[in-house]
C-alpha cells in the first residue's frame, strides 16, 4: 500500500505527502521521532488504539512507525468500552477482529488487555521497556478526562505520551469566531473552514517493526462484546461493512457512482443515495480527511452533490466542535432554560415502548425504527422524523431517545447523537425555529411517495412481506412478544393534529 490510500495514489493526487502535511502535524511527528531516537532506538512505542482501525491516513500510527522502533498496537477494554450500548459494543468487536487480522497480515499483532487505561499502559511499559505511548484524539468529556490523566501520569514517569489528530477533518479548537470564541451555529462554522487546507492523506506505513517478544494478549471472545446484542447480532451482521478495505470500497463507489446525485436525492427514504460511511467513520475504518479530500476532488470535477457531501462531513466536525467546547451537550439541555420544559421521562413516558418497538401506528416512524433493528443504522431523514415525533408529538424527553439510539445504532457517535437529538428537540444548537414540528405523514408523502420504504420494513402491510421486513421479528428482544401475524396498530399513539397542538401549547407557555 505504499503511496496508496484506499486505492488512491497519494503522490499523483496531491504531490509529495510529507510536503503537503499540516505543518504542525509534520513537525510533531518529526519531533517525536527524533526524541525517540535520542532516548532508545530499540525501545518499543505503544500505539494505543481506540477508534482508528485503519492503516492509511492514521497520524498516530504513522508517528509510531516512523523511526524504525518496534510498534506494539494495543486495544484496552476499559470502563468506557464497558459502558457502550449493545450495538456499538458489538460493532466495535467486529472492527477489532478485522483490524487484528489486518495487522497479522503485515507481520504485526494487536495486543488486547482489560482494565483501566493507565494501569494497563503502565503494565505494558514495565513488560516491554517502551518509552513512548501514542494515540489518536477523541473529544467526548470521558475520553478527554481519561487521556489527560494518562498523559500526565506517564509524563511524570518519564514516558513520552503524545496524542494526534485523525478523527475529524479539522480539530475542534482550530475554528474560532472573530472574538476568539467557538461557533454555536453551523453555517458560519462551515464558512470558517470550507476553504482551509486539510492536508494530504498519509499512506499506510510500509513496515511495522515487531518487538523481539510480544506481550501476552487477551482473547477477544472472552470479552463478550456481542452478548448484549443477543439474537440481533446475526441479523445486523448481514448489513455491516467492516474494516478498512470495505470502507475504502464504499467510499470509492460513492464518489464514482452516487455523489453526483447526492444533494438531490439524499433525503428520499427509498433511494440508495447516501454514502453509508457513518459506520466506518465511527470506528475510524476510513479517515474523515480522506473523505474530504476525495469529495473536494469530485467537487472540482463538477459533481453536483459533492459540496453537499463536504457539508455533511463538516456537520460531523461541528458536532465534535460543540462537544469539545460544551461537553454538557451529551447529558443536559444545551440551551439554557429548557430544564423546566414539560417533557415526560422514564416511567412517565406513555407510548415510549410503542416508539421503541416500531408500533406507534405512524408508518414512517415505525418503518424507520425497524430499519434500525435490522441494519443497525437509520436513514438520516428518518432519524429527524423519529426524533421529532418522540420529542414533540409525544412530548418525551430527548434523552430517552438519545439513550435508545446509543443502545441500538452501530454508527453511534457521542457528538453526532447528542447534537442531532437536541437540534431536533429544540434545546440544542442551530435549532431555529425551535417550535418547528415535522409532520411525519406529510414527510412520508414527500420523501417516500410510493410507500416503498414503508412496505420494505413493515411486514404487517404486506400479504407477502419481504425478507428484511420479517428480519425485524428475528432481531428484536423475545420478551417483546411480537410476531408478524399481529395486526398493525389501528391508530397512532399520538395523532398528528393532537400532538402538534399540544407541543405548540407547551412552547407558547414556556418559562424560558
């Protein structure tokens, strides 16, 4: 793969890679490489993996491999991994297994350990004589707190601990308003970064030197990452695209075949117009920078939908930008004054179970929920509709929906999930007008005019339901007691007119 990133010849596309790298990143890699040589040329460097399961365009791995020292890739099952929902944890296990095989194919290994990150890393340093630990940055408050503690403790022990970019196109703190603050609205954020140089993608390391002796590794199957998924795992497994090669094929296909119609068709529920890359971006099986690079090329070549694709990549960056600057977005209302809004929560949420089961009686809402159980993902337009129906027609707190998505989505991301739910609910950024209420029935008529999406997922609407519609009953928990011969609900749990009127009344009488 030398000089090639996901089938793209980097030298041909962007000239000399090192010359075109972000200067700060290049200097950091060079600095750490020289520092490593000064310390011990044969001392291993530990590459701590989290959500960066790729070889190409991986700055932390590039830094580890530069200089010829042995590289020990390690993944740690720590409390943050343990806290993941069922679907994200299962999909993480798939990513780990595939990347472990990739490393073995290049003469390397992936060491698996369980425990708190600092304890595991200290143990590995003692076992291997490593003098440096590198990793790719994450931006949620839990990861930042953990990484800060790890870096401080290792540095205090004389161990170099260095984090690198790679999860987003542009680092969250690099976009500032004129007064030095952070952006709270997407449009000016987009304008601030759209003409920036993102740097050229890095090729995969040509060689990953192995240590003389490999540390003992845990067995992946001992971790039980698939346990919480239960029988749903075998259903969702038929729809995933795991690993760097699959992500690269998906990206190339999108750029070659679909990006031109992306802007015009991306909202239509029954059309295969989206990239599908959210799954792979979540686990770092493809870099956001490579997606940006190829999208920009397509835009320059005149592809009609390429700019819209770039905007969506930056929407993901914007979510990380907000998460970094306002970490409470994952757990509390982002806008002040919304704590008194009369959302129902927990046991006080009538209809919540019907919403989860995809049996609200609103066809497009139920179809979207069932799509999630069968594929592990949900169309972006559908995500907005199910979120709006729950938080506005049903008046259920956005946290209930956000927590359920965290349990069920294989492409769950803490930043995108939190911002998406709060944006729709009205309590988050860019939510103007906050009283906008999607009507799922009119949305279905617009974006699923002939009902193909609804028929695809709702077995009860078909005399001869398709395999995907039936798969829903194989994926859901048995204790729901649902079967395809049950009649579909005759009426919605909350009607369109009733729900809209109640929500508008709540907004009109708000106390914020």
